[in-house]
């Protein structure tokens, strides 16, 4: 069964929270992070993207980058803009985007339970990204960015969340992307801890590399606090997954030849709507001359639950046989486009000549994620895009 524990959070003061809070490290480039943090010495991007404090062009993996991240965290922690909580606590974190709300519990989860598959994964990780995140953790001696986990809803947790949300929030602000972020402290964490003890599995939704790095840091650190890492846990019923679209830089043949190849694989028809409206359908964009097309994906000839996902069927019937993309994690011919950017971005990529074809996917469902994880299977890379994103810096676990 799963365990969630309270922790002594390092957090900004309410007045500083909006200036501190930053997007996660992995949704912006170094240059984008530099622009976002410009003129804001409180931005947590100085901690999670510390190369922005160094001259442009600095190698992201240079020794001075990791040292700069630790220095930035120490500077913020010692400033008047941050507070170290005196007692361990859990927190409630609500995000509201475009009228849709999701509410989670912030606490620590066990690295050992991650290793023992109480916390289940659905994606492979890249060793180089694991190495980078592990070094950040060990240098900073902190879990500065929470992992997003999901669980099957539990009534006692729902009750505790509702009770906390009736109190005065610690933070309540609207970010520049118009997402409202609100955080409350849970006055009595015991019922929540007890309720999570009745939950069989937690599931990594967003943050596979942070989770894997936390597991490695727990083994390499001699500090007891490193054995648990920071997470925000959301009930599955609250979650929405956006599609993770694909684009291909270079086609082996021209667009007409490729279209003929697609027609031999599945039914193709013209469509005025770019986004597919049901599972088993994928939007295809080959440029203004062709407009948007819709392809019916053939059923999988493979055995796993993960093989039934649209992203897997596209790989099986199109990417592998027609484009020779057998490992999307490493193939430089494929570009992944998060659904938050919309199909306009797919059109831009093709119309600008950056890519030859784009595919608009139907989103994977939270139920699919849990089913695949429960079977011990892995999804294809970039199968899920969760939105809204958590903000970093609001609650930090130092160990």
C-alpha cells in the first residue's frame, strides 16, 4: 500500500509567491527561461534552470551550473521572502484553467515504494536526463520540483481536501498563463496519511525523470530526508490529458507518394476539423495544398494493452514501416508537440518547411494510463501531455 507523509516545507511568503513560482524546468528552453526570469531575482527558474544566471552559451551540464542552482536556492531560503515551516504538514494545491479545476495533495512519497512498484511508471527514462536531475538533487540537497502522481479517488481524502479548502489559503494568484494557483495547509494530516495507506498504487503522471532521479539520489545520499521525494497527488477523476502530437521533419518520398502509402494502410478522407473526434482516428497534415485529412488507424496486431493506444497504432502502422522510426525517443526525424500548442502549431511546422507532415492525435485517457501501468507495460514516448502544469518553488523539500 502507498504512503504519503507530511514535511517541513520551505516556501515563499504569500506576498512573494507569484514572483517566485515558475514553470517546470522541462517545459522551457534555457533561452525561454532566461526571458521569463529577466528582471526577477526571485524567480525559481534560477534554481531549476540555473544556467540562466551564467553567461549565455554556458553548457547546461557544467559544474558551475549545478553550483549556481544550489547558490540560488540558498539565497532564496535565507531571504526575507521565504519561510521554513516549523512543523511537518501536508498541503492542498488547486489549479484552475479555463474553468476546469483539479485539486491535489502535496506531500512526500517513498523512493523505496517507487523501486518496489507501489508507485507505478508508464514511460522509459533517458539515462542522460536522469543523470542531470540526480546531480541537481544531490547538489541542492532538495526536491525543488514536485512530481505529479495520480491515484484512484478515496472518500476520506476528498473530505480532508474539502475541509482544507474552507480555510484561508497560503497562496492564491493567477499566473501569466491565466492559470489560478491556490494552496492551503492541511491542519490535521493524520486522516490523509491513513487514507493513502489504503490505496494500493500511485501512478507517475508527469515527472518520470524526476522520480527516477529521486530514487537514485535516495541510494547515493546518506541523509534520511532523501528517502522521500516531493509529489502532488491528484485523483484520477480530476485529470485531463491533452494529445501529444507528432510531426516528421523529412519524408523519404514526397507528400503525394506518402499519401498513397497512407491510403494503403487505412481509410483516408478530407475533414474540416484538424483534431480527431474519437479514438482510432488521426489527423494528417501535408500542407495547404492537401488541407487536413483524417485517417482511420488499423487495429494493432500486437498483444499488449499499450499497443491498443492510438500513439502505438500510429507507430506500428505508419512510423515504423513507412518512415523507419523504430525508437521515437532517439530518432531525430520526429518532433513531439504538446497539445497545449494546438493544431495551429502543426500547420506552422509544415507550412514553414520545418516538417513535411504532422499528425494530430486523439488524447490518451487517464484510465488508459492506469490500465497500462497496472499491467506493468510501458507507453510509447510522449503519450500524455498534462495541463495545467504545476508551479515550482511554492513548496520545497530540503533534506
